[in-house]
C-alpha cells in the first residue's frame, strides 16, 4: 500500500485578491462578500479611516496584498449575528486589496473600536495575505492616542518594548476626517522595521 504524505504549502496569490475582492477589482458580475466599508453612516462611535501600505523586504510597496480586519464595535463587542450587523450598520469585518488604490495602499472606513474587556486596549485584528507567503500573517493595530490603555494591554506588553511601535497606528486629522496610518512591513527594510506578527 502506498503511503501518502502531506503536500507542501503553496504561496498565496497573486490572484486571490481578485477572487476575494471582485467588486474592488472591477468584476461586474461578482459581488464581494466583504468590502473595505465596515461602518455605515448610522453606526455608533467615532468614524475613522484606517489606511497604510504593505512593504516587502526591499522597501517596495506590494501591489497584490489582501488585508482583512476584524474588530469590536465602539462598545467593545464583537457582533455575532446578521441581525446585529443590520441593526447597528456595522459589519465588524472588512477586506481590501492593495492593487487598485493609488500608491498600492489599503483603506478601511470603520469606527474606532472600544476595549473588549479589562486589561485590553482598543485594537483591530489584521490578517495579511500576499505573494510569497505560505500562510497568512496575523498582527494587530493599536492606537497612538490610547497611551494609558496600551500600557496595560497584556498582549502589547508581551512584545519587546523596542518593537511595540510597529503595532501602533498614528492618528491625524485630514479634510476627510480622522485617519489612522498603519504601514505593514513584511521584513526589515529601508522604510521601516518588520511589523510584529503573531503565531496563531
């Protein structure tokens, strides 16, 4: 009897962004299940824009990365049902490719999350898929205007102090409203240090 072994992993992409975000990539007959818009106008909380770029080891922007985020609502709750999503005007999950926006950036329209519980700062889960990756990479977005909460967050505290700033999004006020900038570096490069990724 022939013994079968696990086949090796294959790199992700470069076509996954088209399949998972067809509306963004201009496929008129396919509808994206999730988009970069998490919060409708009626959603409670501070409406913000999360934006950034994904850099490779040479410091070049990656034009076929796919970024997925999941977060709590402004009250610190993860939504559980379609009815909650409909009633709150907030999905809690978004998806954006970097291949169609200027400068190969990603952009989400959402609300700033509340803390999910005691000892936790507000944060957003991030999943990165890109060419050359055998598996998704997972990280978090924390906020630079949550200094006191960040200092008490157990997960953030578990990261070496010298690397914590790679998890911090920078707030600015733009003509379009509040924006948080969060660049993702897959490796150390001339534009910045490798983002902290978590082993999940």
